[in-house]
């Protein structure tokens, strides 16, 4: 809403005769309408389709635009004409903003040792339009590393580099994204990023744990980690993982048993991901549950299922430091006999091979 005020330099005897409203288009102002005191209906000069039915004259000196869009941003001019021949102009700048998108805090570990974690964080704002401000806040960091302050314009503050002592309790860092009409935030637990406080494998064959002093210095057996590649500075920031699919290949199917191989298929996956399997309804000796392992070793799962069991289910879980997604497959449907030709089970047993997609 734009409101024109009377300038002090206009003498009291000068009466307002007309206000001409215009909008700036590139380098020129385009006249839209005239408003005169005592006249109820404005005189339209150029209706400008984009303002059709959205521009309203509330009174002689006040103009309002409804249902604002990003294209309405820009300069507007009100030129006042008085009975004494005086003219003056007032200028208004309109800025229209959209709500900011929900940010994501992406993490890149540059190096990870027994005592320190060197990590770079990025405040990722997919789909952001217009200028946004970014600020970082933290909790649990050593005082000299605490992040708190006034927001700054992106991309200057999109990234944050930290060297964390692993002896500290797990700190958290929050990225706050804002513009004049909206604010959103995302928080990341740096203890999870730097696998602080649990026995976890470190890339390059080392490992770290949280056991009490004197019990292996809190480190896991190196043999648990030999398959993980070392961290290099060129490792990319983690992106959200794609939705997996559980593909099934029946190697053999008899009256009593189903020999099946499952594959956790993740089309379009970029970067390193971890894969784990969980199951429900399998015989105890076949139950799948455990910590995620790095792909590609856990991509496949081979099972020999007794068909007298209630229909079990198997879930594939794909994850990286910033995201986790799952897919579940009903093995009763995979190993069902409905697809077999009539008479196939006339003998003691038969075998077939097929590959199915979830």
C-alpha cells in the first residue's frame, strides 16, 4: 500500500488537484491513472493487464495492490499537481518475497582422527528465489568455536568449516535461512556426522569407540573396517539418497521351499551409501537385523525360505550422513505359487527361475 503525504515546502494555500500514479518499466515510467479529490472513480490511462482488478484507490492519496506477485517488485511514482502550479513527485520501492525453502545441512568430513574431526558444513537451500540471509547457531561447541551472530547474505555464509575435538559432548549446529517475510532452519548433530560416542569404523582402516579407558583405548578391531576407502578432501557433500527398490530373483521353488535372492536397487544413487537389511516373520535363524554396511557388499541377500511359515517381510534400508530411505517386500507374494502353470507340482518337486520387481 502506497500513501502520499503533503510535503512541507508546499504552501497552505495550494490545493491538491491531481495525483498521477506510474510504474517504472526498465528506464521509463508508464502512467497508470489519475486520481482527483472529490472524484470517486479514478481516470485510467493505461490499465496494464498485470494490475487488472488488483489495483485499488482507497482514497485520494492511498493506492493498494492486492495479490502481490514477484513481478510487482520495482519502483512506483506518485506525481502531485497543485492549484498554484507546483508539482512534486514521491517514489516508492516495492519488494515482494516468497517464503524461503526448508534448508538442509550437508556435511563433508575432510579428515577424521582419534581426537579431531575436520568437517565442512553447507547450508543447502534448494529452490531458493531472490536474496536470502544465512546465519549459523551452535550448541555444545567449545566457546571459541561457538557460532552466533547477525545473518549475512548468501552465498558468503553458506559454508562453515570446523575442527572439532572429539572429547566434547556431541554438539549441534543450526543453519537459519531468512528473508524479510519468512525464516526456516535445519539442525545437524555433529556427533552423528563425526560418529562421536559409538564404536564405528573410520575410513582408511581405523576405528574409534566409546568404551571405558583401558579396554583397547576405546577402539574397535581394525578388521571391522578394512573395506572402507580413506577419506579424501575431494569427497563430495552427501546428497539425499534415492528411494530404493527390492528386486527378487527366485532361483528355485518347490512345494516346501523358496530359494530367493534379493537385491536392494537404488537407481541414481550418487556418492557412498550404506545398506542394511531388516526382516519380520522369518525363522529366528534367518532374521536380518544389524548395523548398516557400506555398499556394494550388502546389496544382495540370499534366503532359503520354508513355505509353511506365515508370509515374512524384508526391508532394505539405504542411508548416508544426511538421509535415509527404505523399501519393504512381502516374500509371501514373491514366493507365491499362483504364477506357476497348472500341474507343475504333480511330482515331488519342481524348480523354476524368475526375476520380479517391486
